[in-house]
């Protein structure tokens, strides 16, 4: 009886160790999403196209992806949206991507420096706005209000493009803002506003439009000093090079421009 | 007390080194091959970290104040979270193991939810309950002016939420494996249930509690998703080591490797130290 029981006791740590492994996988997920599923595109038939794109392009590129699939029957477009810095990191580590669309020239440079893409084209520009909850609890109406220590502000971390742009805009205005958090990408920053956990955040105008109804956007003049150029390139090691080039052409076409400007992006 | 206590949890492992002498004969390949594969699988990524580490600039990178700040914050929050888990988790495990109540199976299933929940989802759930506009959070803010998101207390809560099931399951397992006859003997001698818990049960399952606490602490130390979602990321206040590693990875993979190595080294040293002192026992 005694032995029997202690055998079960020994099984407990094992079960826990397994659970710990699972939990560990979950927590490391944000760093390497969606690379496994995209490996299908490495087949030589090239009916799958994998596009790595900045988080702020989620809505517009998803729409363009559908357009592309309709124009190329039998082709499926897979997206990996995330912070441009993370995506650039994944591409240089050998993730099988065909197209990279970044939210800043700096993150694209990581990829061109590694000779994985040549001659990226700037296809849109994006501007920051102040996002506040619909009821605007802290009565924010200009950039200066964010430096009030009573106003809870979320900014993107400086390492990601929207954070770099926020630093530039605040510097241009000569303001010092101490946020309560530096978020890992622009969508996470916006979420904090949507949930009402912060009074204001600096995000892209396009993100404010995408979350219409859940947040209110406030334009501010200093945003003009921190405009982000979005470069796009077909990757030189693309598993589906022809499709990659065609997708880039679609984004640069007038049809692509329509979709992007409708979402709040500006022409370069 | 000690011999019976050692039969829970660690007892099986302690008999481990002996069996080659007890059971004679060849070690079966069917066990050795997967065991070796398993070990390689677990150790290889660590080796990868060691190989790619920028050893020449290691010292100066470690000397950056932000690094030590993140390490200190990680150790402090994981330790406080573990203490909270012990305070709440051990009684919970006892309730599950020793008291029959109608919804016990349901309660046990619910308690393990944080184990299967993606940590980011756990963080969102915490925001919806304890956030500024959350069910409990808005009341906390109105009544006491307490706001938990974006604070160090928020980090502790996120870590405790994710790590507590590890402790509860581990302690409950130890309680179920413990010899009930000792508790029954104490009861026949007139001891109350509280006295039995304190004087008999607790010493009996102490190794199980320590093992559970170690797992709990380790999980809390590595916590990422719930922390960044619920507590945000601000150096010195809520930026723990895993968050610092993630953000360093965005721009400077080498810095991320250094941070990972540091976290790894510190946790291994602490766990190994604890193991010698507590888990194996005097």
C-alpha cells in the first residue's frame, strides 16, 4: 500500500514538469509566431505566398491578400503580422518569408544588411495620433497634456518603430513624458486604451481608424516631425519569388494605394 | 516522522541511484535511446545560448544598471509571488485532498485553468477583473484609490496567478500520498483538525511543499505573457528579466542572450542551492 502510493507521488512532479513545458511554450509564443505554418510555401509549386508585415498593416494587408487570392486562383496568402523588429529578426534567422513590409526603414535595413532583400520601395507613410478612450477621462486634447504626471500614458517601446516615432515627436515638442508602460507593439499599446487602462497612448493614425468607436484619435502638429516611412521588398531567398513580386506590385498599384489611403495611410 | 516524509515526492528519486545494484541485467535500449534523445533535446538549446554568447563584452553588458534592476525585480517579485502562493495554495491543496465537498472535482478543474490558459489570455482576464475598469478593480480604485495594473504589485499578482496551480497540484499530490494512519492516530489521541494539520500533516508533506514552492518560484521567475499584459513594461517597476529579454531581442539579440544567460545562471544556482539544503534533506 505504501509503495503504491509513493509511486503516484513520484508521478506528480513528472506531470507538473510536462505542464511547465507547455506553459513555457505558451509564454514564448509571441517571439516566434506562425513560422511553422508558412513553411508550406517552400514547395516548388509555389501556390502559397508568405508575407511578413508590420502589425499596423494587419487590416489593409489582409484585405489586399484577399484581392490577391481572387486574382490568382489556387494561391493562398499567409500573413505573419507583428512588430517589424521581431519580423526582421525572424527573417534574418531564416524564416521562410516571401515579402517583408516594415513600419520603419531601420527594421528593413536589418534585412537588407543581411543581403536578404535589395532595393526596398517606400509604399506608404504613417503619422502618430493621440488615442484616448471615448469618454476621455483625463481630458487630453493636445500632446502637452501627456506630460502631466496624473495622466496615465502608454507608449510603444523605443525598440519598435512606433516607439521610435513617439520619442521623435516628443523630442520635437520638447516634452518629457513618463509613461506607465512601454508596450511591445502598437496593437498592444492600443489595447491598453481600448480597455480603459490608460488615459492616452501614442499610436498610428491608421490604428485609431481601425479601432473606430473604441478609441478616439487626436491629431497633433508635432506628428509631422515623426513620420514613419513603410518600405516593402520581395525577399531574395523567397520560396515563391514570382508571387512575391506580384504581391509587391499589387501593394504599389493604384488599387493597393486606394486600400491603404482609405485606412488612413498617406502616400509617400 | 522523517522516514515516512521522505517517501512522498523525493523518496522515489532517492532510491534512484541504487537500482542498478538491485536489478541486475542489461539496461534496455528501448529506454536508453529515448532518454538520451530527451536529454539532448532539453540541453541543446542551452548549449546554443552558451555558444552564441558574446563572451568578450559580457562583463560590460552585465554592468548596465537596467540589467541588475530587472534581475532584482524578477527575484523579488517571484519570491513574493511564491510566498503568496504558499499562504493560499497549501490550505487550498489541503481542502482538495482532505475535505469532501460536492463541487470538489469542478473546483480542482477550475484551479488548473491557469496551467492551460495562454499566459497572455490570463493577463487580459486579470485586466478585466482587476483593471481600472474591471469588475473588482473599479471598486478598489473608488474605495481605496488602489490601481494594480502597471505596478510592481501587478507583476506579483500576474506571477502568482500563473504559478499557484503548480504549487496546489504538487502539494495535493503529496497530501494524497501521505500516510493517513498517522493523522488518524493523532485524531484518536484527541488532537483537533487544526493541530493535526500543523503538527502531523505539515511536517509529513514538507518535502512536497518545498518541491511545489520551487516549481512555483521557477514558473513565476520565467513569467512573461501575463506580466506584460497586466503589469505592462516599465524599467525598474514592472520590467522583469523575461520582458527585458523580449525587448532586447527586438534590436540586439546579443543583449538578449546575455540577459537569458544571467537569468539562467541565477535560477540554476538558487535552485541547486535550495535542493542541497532543503529538498534532499539533512
